[in-house]
């Protein structure tokens, strides 16, 4: 359900409060059908909830702990990336050319 970057971005956008589908579509720069599909997946999983006001549908994060979880995951990913960067920096200075007597 969170495997698509647009869904994670939707939750990130909604962290400041509810927005209409149109506002979310504009923020994501996606077509309305794609935005609605992503919102539907998030709603079915219980991560967002919606309400109708006239012709507008508003979405909000259902449980603020979802945003806390995303922040934790982001921290883990950043730490992993930093570790990989250090490893790559170490490898960049190593010489992996042919050893003595080979060639």
C-alpha cells in the first residue's frame, strides 16, 4: 500500500490537515483518476478518511501515528543510505586494478 511514492507523498501532504481531492491532485501533479486510485487504496487500508461537503471530497490522515511511522521509516532509510555512501567513498579510493604479476 505504501510501495508507491505517490501514496507516501499524499500522506506527507496531508500531515498539515485535510485537503480536497482537487488540491491533492494539484499538489501531486497527477491526473484526477490516478489521484483517486491512490486515495482509494489508502482509504481501504484505513490510513486516510474522507468526508463530503457539497461536491467536494476532503481527505485527512486517519491516525497521526501513521505519520510518525513514516518519519521513523525515513530515518531508517537515510541511515542506510549514509552507510552505503560511506562504503562507496571507501571503495572509491581503493585500487582494484590487476595485481602484481598479472596481466
